C-alpha cells in the first residue's frame, strides 16, 4: 500500500473506532438503565444482569459498526475537502480514486466481517439471550413487571399493573389476544401474582377479584371472576428451548427450509436468510454514499458528521424495514425485496462518487 493510501487509512481508523465505542454506548444506554433497575430495584444479581447485557451487545454492534464507518468517512473526508487536500492531491497528479480506495477496501472488509459476525456470533448470542432471560425470569419473575407501564408478557398479551407490594401486583389491566385472529379480551383485576406450577415448573400469572370483557355479536360481554389464570408465562424446561428463525445460522436455515412445506413458513425463513446477507453489506453501501456526501458538506466537525451519519443510517434502516415487511407479507420475493435498499443506495452512491471524482 502506498504512502498516500496508508495515510488515509490511518486517518480513518481512529475516528471509526471512537465512533464505534460512542455509538455502542448510546445504543446500550437504555439497556444499562434497565440493568441498574434490575440490580438495585428488583434484586437480580449483578453477574446475571451483566451476562444478559453482554448477550445484547452483538445485536447492537450489527447496527453500530456500519454507522461508525460512515461517521468516520464523513469526519475524515469532510476535513480533507474543507482543507482543500483533495484539490492539492489532484493538482499534484494523484487520481482521486487512489485516496478513495482505503475506505472502499475498509467497507468491503467490514462487510465480510459483519457477514460472518451476523451469521456465526449474533444468532448464538440472541438464542443464549432468550435462555438467560428466561432463566432470570424463573428466578426473579417480578423482574418482568414495570409498574405503571404496559409490558408484553407473551405473544398476544400486554399487561399493566399500577403498583407492586411485596410481590403482589395491584390494580391490573391486561389485553389478551392483541396479535391473534380473535376478539381482544380486556381483563381488569384488583390483584395478581406470578406463581410457579409445581408439576411443570412453568411460570403463570394468577389474577384475583376482577372481570373479563369481550366483544360479542350483541355488544360487550363481561364476566366476573375470583381467579383468572393466563397461559404459560415462561416454560420451565430451558434446556429444550427451540430456536427461532433469527437464532439460526444460514446453514441451519437451509436445512430448516428444506423440511418445511407451508409457503408462509418458507417465506419467513427466506426473508431472514436474505435479510442477514443483504444487511451485512451496509458498511460498503455507507462508504459509497459517505464519500460524496462529505465532499458536498465540506465540513469535518464531529457533531455535524455524527448528525448526518445518524440521518443517513436511519433512512437506510427504514428502507430495510419496509423491504423486510414486503418480503414477509409476500408483496415481493425476499431475494428481490431485501436487496432493493442496497441496490438503490449503491446506485446513487456510485453516481455521486463518479461525479465527485470527475469534478
């Protein structure tokens, strides 16, 4: 590598690493607050909480690593443009592509690294996170409850309790069937608690002295109860937890999809499959759009670069979420839908990059 390219690479590495640390901390801030509440307010051991936090980090890093590279490119190349270093290099006969190659190579290398990371490390961490969370919940069931806030305690139940007194919940409102193809039930209870079924080891929510309201053909039907039990909150058998699609590696997904016959199940697997591969190339996409943006903005300030990076990354992630929805609902095949954001932004980036080189 020539002196000029080593210089550009050296200038890039430190801002990228610093941005990675800052962004990861910012994204983890909410989890850190919850961790402090678990330790101080709910008696969950520090080591158990720390382990859960460490398992959250790989999923966070999947987002912050590409954003860090984009921010670093904006800072460094914005500074180059502001101080007329590009003009000086062009005047001395250096082709612009030569000092643009280091970030492009870095973006490609990071994309390959994120491909391996997102396939081999993040899914295992996500699966272990579910196991660790369930284990923590079995030992400290009230850790799930946040007084004064609705929490989702299962796939179709949201739950609110106004206060907790000595592990007994008070003034409870719950909605059952929110994500199911049936009328939503509204449950109101004076008190409730989380108990373990001694036969199965499963956690269950027991409510006392309340009512269940449900829409029927003739209006609203309300039934009073002394005791009402929700379906299983957490299964006691942690060792035999099944993997969800996002917990699988690409190889495991290929095996799983070959065994499925239902079109919806197959589409969901292929959606996760293509999402994981396409998302890994966010780093390269960000470099292609970052260099021309930096040449237009012509500012190397950290705050401005950070703001532009957050905005550009947010737009990309929104596009990606829309593409994922289209793939999941069958609007477009996953192998087309999930690659559209990359193709569009790479096309725009290539055009702007070519324009920056020729200008």
